[in-house]
C-alpha cells in the first residue's frame, strides 16, 4: 500500500563527517518529492537511510504511523534505482527484472515460475521493453538500461520508489525524454517517490515539491514555483537557476519620498512599495543585498531609459533562441539572458536595466531573503 513518509530530527555520521544534520521532512502519499542539492549534499545518504541499507544515528523514520528505525531493508517494501542502474551484467533483461521476485527480499513470499513470467512480461510491456527480455545489459542503450532498472523496481510493486540520480549520466536529449517517462510512470502508478538530483531543471520540471539540501541540512521545502520565486536565502536563490542570480551589495537612501538602491557603480530608483517596506525593515542599518535574475536584466544599446546602468560586454554565449551576456559594471560581473534576435554578438558597450517588479532583497549579514 502506498504510504506517506515522515522523518524527524534525522542524523547520519560517517566517522567525523555529518552527512545528515537534523533533517525534518514529511513526504505525502503518492507525491513525487525531489531532493535537490549539489554533490556531497547528503542526498544519497538520505536515500540509503530511508531504504534501510544504512542505519540512522539519531532520529526517527515513519512510513505512515509505523516507526521504521529497526525494520530491516527487505521488510520496508521500498524499491531503489541508482545512477549506475546496478544491473547484473551476466543476467538477461528478463532475469534482471525477475531477480527481486526470487531473491531474499521475497523470502516470505514465493512465486512460481509461471507467476514470475507473468509479472515480468506485464511490466516489460508497460515499459515497452518486451522485445529486449533476452538481451544482456551490455547490449542495451542508456535509455533501455534505465527502463530495465525501472522494471526491476516495478515488479515488486513497492510502497515507495527511491530514485538516486537515475538519469544523471544520460545525454541531454535522452534525459529530457526520461524525465517525462519517469514522471508519467509515477503519476500512473501513484507511488510515493523520492527522487534525488543536482540538476535544478530536473527538480523544477518533475517535482510536486522540492527540498533543497546542502551540507546535510534542508534549506527550504516547497512547490517548484514557490522556491524559484521566493528563495529563502542567497544560496538557494543562486542554486535554483540555470544561471546564478545576480547579487550586489547596496545601501538604501530615501530622498523626497523616493527610495534609491545605491552601489559604487549605480543609483537606481526602487518601486515605492518595495522601498517603503525595505526601509521599515532596515531601520537604521541601510545596507542590504539586491538580487535580480539574468532574465530580468534587460539590455539597451543606448541610454534611453530611467535607471539605465552602463556596462561593458565581456562574453556572449549563443544558446539557441537566447543569448547569455556576461557584463561588467565596474568590477561587478552581471549576467543577462535575452532573445538571440535582439542584439549582435560584437557589441561592446550597453546599458542594462533591472526589472523593478522582479527584485529580491537579502540581509547583508545572514543572507536571508526579506519578504518584500
């Protein structure tokens, strides 16, 4: 039966390394939940502890209302797939998929050869790999291996899917295809799924909710749009983006009822409501960090608009329909993402403007985002 998962104050140590540091999470029944973080953040450790492959050092794990801490892995009814797929090279696709039905995980539930054949063919048909059942793993493409690994999970009809960066090493086109396939399979089966990835695009496109993790700590949990639009701090703001958010140090000045963000290289007017709220938050300390995403930095070839900032073009990357400009305002590097048709590659001097309604404001010391 599909379950919700709850972890409370979860810690995991490897000698002196704190892989998981007091994690508290609740994953809803049938949810596609993404754990997003860079390499070494603690994602794989979390998967192993939930699966029961490794024990927790402190904290509790619940499937529904059942405490799982002392329940061995083979009794948790979870299925895991890895980046490497972990297929048995000497076994055919059929035998790889059938293995969980014959192995120690099923020692309390025996299947006849006829039942195993029926179950394997059922899921092979579902995954469209029936024609591959007699092949060995080395005869398969990356996408086919991924489907076999999925099939090995599905035959057990588990309560929980645990997917640890399962498509990380596939090429970009195949990753795009497999993202859609994995999400469609999960939706159709409605099985609670924890999916780990270092790729923010995967997380935003696949997750019902996302937990952003780094150094064993959960920084923020929420729906993809909420985390993108309202990052909890500067680190999350920069990580949840294909191009890091531009963040510059500023101080606030109020003059004749107007609010200005001032930097050694620019002075721009802030929207009145934002400026007023920021002023009430900062009070006597007028320093803050200003953030703006590259797609909210527009470019002009002449100084025509209020709040225009002169900038020197350093590098232009042409990525299909868009161009990514690396610009310097004084010694500050600013990124802008614009349509490819708007500007030639050979321009050297431009004026940029921040979209006033898309600005983010952060505490200069704690780096936490102000709710403005």
